[in-house]
C-alpha cells in the first residue's frame, strides 16, 4: 500500500460523497426497476456483508412478514443475476 495514494483517497472522499448526494437528489437510481413485490437478496463480503445484515434487519423491522409464511431461503432463478 502506498501511504500517499491512501491519503489522496481519503482527502477525495468529501468531494465524491457530495457528488453522489447531488446525483441522488437529481434522480432516483432505482426508478427504472419498477414496482417490486418479491424478495430482495443482499450480498456482500467483509464490511459489505455486515452492512447488508444491518439493512436486512431494518427492512424486516419496517416490513414484518406474516408468521404463517416463512422467509425464502433463496431467490427464484428468474431473479438471479448472471443466469
């Protein structure tokens, strides 16, 4: 790892995050997906996996499932990327 490049990455973060926030205010990046009623699969490795677990827990809390209908263990083939 090059400490100078690492520092440059850190110093660039505020500008990049401001640009992302501006882009998200201009347009909804999910608008093209249309309505979704099926399950959502969150994937990640390392800290991204942890973030997915937190997001899943918050979604389960916000949109509780019926206790009579168990959560799916995997998504159907039609919903998988790279079929």
